[in-house]
C-alpha cells in the first residue's frame, strides 16, 4: 500500500471530476437515508471523543491536552481511511479508479447545496417577507435570526455564501488536488471538528483550542484563493467591481476576527458595493467585528441574487483552474 498510488499524477483531474459529479448529482437523498453522509460518520467520532475525554472536572490544561490528542486521533484516522480507500479504488485502473474516487470525493463538496440554501433566502424574503427570510437564513448561519432585520438577513446570507464557498468548496477541492482522498478526508475531519468543538464556550474553550487553531491553518490557502476567484469573477462582469473587491480585501480582510473568513467576505462585499460582517449576535452573545467593505449596509434580496451570480462565475473559474492544472501537471 502506498500513500498516493497510481492516482497521484491524476490528482488535479480527480478534483475536476469530483467538482463535476457533485454539480451534476449532488448527494442524493436516497443515499443519505440509507447510509447517511461521511461528515455524519466523522461527527460521530468527534462526539465520542468529546464525551470521553472532555471531562468538566479536569483542569483546563488537561482538557487542552486532551483536545490536542483528540485532534491527532481524528486526523490519523481520516488519513488512514483515505489511504486505504484510495488504494483499493486505484486498483480499478486509471480512468475507473479516478471516476470511482471522484464520485466518493464529490460527497464532500457542497456546490449544489450551498446554492440551494442561499437562493432560498431571497425567495423567502419575497414570498413571506422578513419571517420567510429569517426562516430560510436560519439553515445556513449560526447567529440568532430573530435579531436580524431584512438587511441583516441579506448580509448574513451573503456572508455565509462567501465563507462556505471557501471552506465548503474551494478548500476541499484544494486538499483533494494536493493530497487525494486522504488529504480531503483529513481536511473535512479538521473542519467538522472546528464546527463541533472549536467554540469559545465554557465546555470547549480549552478542549476545542486545537480544533480551532488547526482549522485556521488548513483553511489559510483556500481563503486567499477564494478571494482571488471572487475578484476575477467580478472582473468578468465589471472592472470597477473587481477593483473595489481587491481594495476591500487589501484594506479589510486582515481586520476580521477570523484569519480566513475576512478574505472571501471582503471580496464579496467590495464586488457588490456592500458592507458585510460587522457587529452581530450569536445566540445571546454580541460580537463586535470590523466591517468588510465600505459600501452600503442595507443589503437586499437583489444583492443576494447578485452574490449568487458572482458565486457561479467563481465556480466556473475554479473549474477552469482545475482543468489547467490537470493538463499541465
């Protein structure tokens, strides 16, 4: 068994195949009903480790060490599973091995679902007003939707679109192209752990430290790439929008409380002439964050649809980049 078997020369092709299959098929409901989803399986392991090792009676230093150990177990398990599965599928031969691995990898991309959930927000706003928008956006953001007015709903949808484009599509495709199925599974394990335990709550302040820091590291290249894709996509529409997007990234991305989320959010804000991020509420907690972009804060349903158009153009550029790499590497 080898780390990257016969598929290694075809890894950029593998990313392109996975992107194409996910765009075409998504993750069928019938498959989910029968075997659930790989992220559900990863989440089950994270939850088990959390319950077993994150004991409230332990001191903070011990819980932090337990979180580091849990992250190591999770990453090693994901890498081992990816190596084993990729090695087995590679035995089908170059074309069939790449196709089978790409089909499996496509389950860990989110092009279709992200578009579907975000596009439901402007539809909800137009059909049912503020309550319809709040209900739709509650499926894609962690903040309290009851605290949002119509502009807040629209901004939340666009922020989610920008951030999830990075960590739900570009980052998985990047790590698939770099490290094959092992790289992709390790990335999704790290990203899922951050979403489950990487919060600054009394239970996870210490234990989730490693999950949050490692997620910051693995998302760093994709967040910059995503910002670049959004700027280029804006340029295909209007050079002035691209200039504004680039200016927003340079000025604001580093001011975001997240080392990564500010890059795609600033690019999206600048391209659309908006302000995104800023002060917002998660549950009962008020977060004072910097604004991304210097445009208007009164976002609308039409702005969400413009953001979705920019997202589709950016996806086309991502596909084109994967194709170029596949032909040249």
